[in-house]
C-alpha cells in the first residue's frame, strides 16, 4: 500500500476515534440534555450515529490536514538560487494630450 494512502487511513481512523470520544463526552456530561433526548427516543441510536459520523468527517479532515502539513521534505535544506533572469521593463510612452483653454477644471477655475 502506498505511504500516502496508509497515512490517510490511519489519520482518518484517529479522527473518527477522537469524534467517538467527543460524542461520548457530549452524552456523558449531558450537554443540552442530549442524553435524555437520546435515551428516551426510539430513534436515539440513529441520532448518535449521525452525530458521530458528521463529527468524524470533521475531525478526520482536520487530523489529516495537520498530518499533511507536518510532513517534512528533506530536499529543501539547501538553497538553489534559480536562473536569475532579468525582467524586461518597457519604457513609458509619453502621450500628448490636447488641453482646451475654455473648459473648467474640477475646481471651477479656467
């Protein structure tokens, strides 16, 4: 299995594990009376499943994003410099503008 796929799968599993702990803490501490709502409803297990999956997607994405950003590339230790090509800068062209003596400018003067 390629290293990137293995990295993705392990960090997604870690993210879903963190989400399971998060949902368990939500239920244990009875946040927003969630335990009562889940335990008294006949579809409470479905609500917990949906809560776990939706939080799992979020936590897995964040976990994998952190893992990718922490990857180190050893090839970037030495400066390469580049080709040092000069940028061509065009000369500014002067364009003659005709001025009418009879027109007023912005300040109302001639």
